[in-house]
């Protein structure tokens, strides 16, 4: 049987919540935390560093679960900018839509967005895995360095602009590819990876219907002839 | 009587196109030899100049100010006997653990990657010995610099290379970098020859690529978002650590006000003389405003917001001497940051490096191979630093011995701080932070206008 701690943000401040999650929770035996009345508040459950299940019951603001390590955070609603930014490990699940820069600079862990994600989803990605069940906006995966981003719906303009070693998979239409991004054949190993990742994310989609996008690596080195390409 | 017609006065001679023309042979002021060399170079390689260090053009500087030390109307302190405090506290606005330093001179952010591990280590040791702080850079925190730096400021940069919550928690303060004086509005650059396996690993990049990092943060845009970002970093670190916001000096009044409104504990303004490990020369010489002009604008912004006592102000960009530091404090800074001067103290541009076994070793030939000479080198971007400071080459790096170099930097910092306290005592101050604008006069009209102090010998402040 698990121990549950509940926080009502109409009565408790964000600072008190986070201080509890950082200082009192580890080693306390509590393994589930339910946060009610988030009402668009920012910086909820940021900087976590222990294994715990956290449920945010409602819509939340910017930087939810920022820099997360180990914790599994689920938001039963929509989120503002930069959910799971710079996360290191654990899982962050958004049951609604996400605003801009979801998963920015994430280094590890899994970010799942059941709805759509706005522009710059997966920007500067550094090893994390992002699965979006819906669409993503323009300039998603901009300068993404490592990791995987799966978009089951459509991708906006300039997908993967200035990509490094991150790999993107898109199930729907791609408005346009950004500088140095190119479509590559979907290999059997990609399909296996996708099946596993979609299964882990709990998102249903046919892994064989995705398109793979990766860097053509033509801009890795200084090239004065590339003009405005970078 | 002169009865010659105009035609008679015309003497026979060769056509002017063969004679070379009658014009005097003067070089053009607009197209001087430097400009012509720039154009010729562009025609040959099709790529703009990239280099390290800061602006080299002549600019109004703190040298254009002098102190009005005590005489009959002011009472000096005994220069060699009475105490003059240089203790400096930064970040007390919101942070529960402000930074406390023994001297008002901090080491500016310089990355492992642009600098060798030995150089970072040496700076950390020297700063710790003098009771001041060092700062990480675009590439994250190395265990060595955390170990050697008693007080370490952790930069949060647009690239987020190496940025992680463990290091954030291990830091003593956090500096959100919006820009730097050498390239305000531009992103970082580390050419492939410096992207070693360790540097690449820390930055999650392929080894050997030309790393050009972002100039905008990936997870927020604009001052309203900056306020939320600062709040997030405070929440992650339980409101313990001071948060600095660093900006290149451009629209200083507006930028400082926005940073303060966003919740900064400390604002860092980096003037156009600020250095870099590598960027386009056109950036270094043609963007931003001089440090001397930037500082009074930052103070004005804080005064207008009634935040002088609450928000710390650090000025950087070409700070070299105790006189520079004292003048910066008199104009309203709480502290300064030094970068290039610290590198020179490490031995940058020295003709020799010091080897424990061989003594001083002449490396002038190594400078020549870079197309440079000792004293004029700005080839940090090449990674071939002859004295082992701005390199990732494991052989070159060994030319800088951290313990020896730390001693040089420590001595330099000590001299600078002694000069500051000496000047402060002569102005009758028992604390270097009591130096004030009234203690200064300007030697040039430009400096008087920028620093907003009277032109020497007058009570005239241009524009006032």
C-alpha cells in the first residue's frame, strides 16, 4: 500500500510545495503526491530528485517538472511553456496540450504529450525522449543535439532546423524541414524503436507509418557558402 | 611685361596617365592600410574574421577619469595603517544565502572548452585564495573547478551545454546569461579544433564539429518569461542562491530595469571591451557601448527604480587595474568582473611559459606559426595557445601549471585590491564601497559626458 500526500494549491504556496518535495519527501515513505487546484501556476514540481508519483490535477503553467530527475509527474490538463525542460530522467506525462518549448534541452527521461504541442517542441534536445500524440508547431527540435522525438500527428514548418544527432519520427505531414534536416528511410531498427517508445508512452500508432528525419550533417563545420542556412 | 598666353605656359610633357598623375601621394583616411587589408583578405577567403579577446579600438575608458583625493576639504585615512574594508556582499535581495566576498573583484564566466582545464583550475585556486568567486561558462561545470573554487557562479546560457540540476544545486549563485559585451545579440562559438572528446561529451555534441551555440534561450522569450524562469530556478534551489542576470551593454537603462523587474538579485553589465574566446571581429569592434558609458546608465536605472540598495551591480569589460576597479565602484558598481586581465595574469601573450624542469621556455616561434607575436595575440579561437591557456590540446595544456599560475593570478588580484583600498583611503573612505561619483573628475569631454562627472577644472557635466 502506498502513502499519499495531498497539496491544495489554493491553500499552500508553490514554494511550500516544492520545499516539501525537495526536503521532506525523500526517505519519508510517501510515494504518491496529489496536487490539486494548480490553476495555471508555474514551476510546480521542479527540481525533483527522487522516485515518486506526482499527479497535478488540472491545468498548469510554465516549467512544470523542470529539471526533473527520477520522478514520474502526470498533469491532468494542459501546460504552459517548457514542460519538462532540462529533465534528466523519470517521466512527465501531459494528458492535455502543451504550449511552446515542451521538453526543451531535456537530457533524459520520457516526456509524453497526449494532445498537441506548440512551437519549438524538443528544442535543444540533449538526449531525452519526447512523444507527442498530436501535432507539433514550427521549429520543433530546433538544434536538437541528441535523443528522440516522436510526433504522431503533423509537424509545423522548419522541423529539425540545425539538427545534430537527435532523430525525429513523424506520423503525419511535415510542413517543411529546417536547415540541414533531411528525411531518411525508415529501417527495421527504427520501427522496433518506435514500437517500444510508443508502447512505453501508452500512445497508439502504427510504427510502420512514420517518417524518419535526421541531420544531413552538412552544417557541422563552418561553411561560408551556406550563407543564411545557419 | 608678361605677354605669354595661357597656352604658352603649358610645358611639353608626358600624358598624365603615364606620368603617374600630379596628385600628392597621401593614403586615404577612409581606406587606410587596415581597411585595404580587410578587403583583400575578404577577397581571398570569402569568410569574415574570427578572433578572441575584446575590442582593440581606442575608446573612452576609466583612464579618462581621475580621483579627487583628500586635502583640506576632505580628510584622508592613514594609507598604511587604517583599515579599509573591501568586503562585498552580492545577492541579498531574495536569496537566503547571498554571496560574501573579501574583495570586489570577481572572475568572469569563461568556459572549459574555451579555456583549458589547467586554466580553469588556476583561476579557481587564485580566486579562492583571495576570497572571491569564479564563474563557469558555456559548457557546464567541471568537477575540478567546483573543487578549486570556494565560491562558484554557475551560468545558465542559451545553449544549456552541460546544464544540469546537480551542478545547479552545487553552485553558490546562478548567472542567467542574456549576452556578453564582446557579442551582445550573438551566440557562442567554439571551433572544431577545441571540441575535444571531453568538451564534446560535456556539451552533447559530436567531437570536432564547429560548435556555434544559440543566442536565445530555448525555454523562455522576453522579459515577462524571464521573471518566470528566474522563479523556476529559485524554486529548484529553494530560494537559497542569488540569481545574476548578465547582459552585454547596449540599451542599458531599459535592459537593467527589465532584469530588475524580472527579479534579479544581481545585474551584470558587460561593456564592449569585454572579451571572448572566439567571435566575429565585426561583433567585437562594432557592437555595444564602452564600459565607461554603460555603468552610469545601469546606475541610473537602479536609481530610478529605487533599487540601488537592493540589487547588486557588477560591471565588466576591459577592467585591468586597481584604478579601474576603484573608479567603477565610485561610479556605483558593487563589484567588477575580470576576464582578459585574469588571462594575462595567467601568462596570456607571454613570450615564454614556465616549465618546472626547464624553467622559462621561449615560444615565440609558436606565436609566429599562428600569424601572431607575443603581446598582440588574439588567436584563442584556434586552440593553439602557445602558453596553454586557451587550448584543449593535451600537450599545449601542460604548459600551464595550475599551482604556479594560480600564484600569479593571486598576486595580481592582491595588487589590484591593494590599489583600490589605497585610493579609497586617500579619498577618506574606510570601505571601498563608500567611494562615490563626487570623488571623480574627467580628463576629456567624452568621459565627462559618459561618466557624468565634471570635466576636470570645471563644474561642467556635459548634458547636465
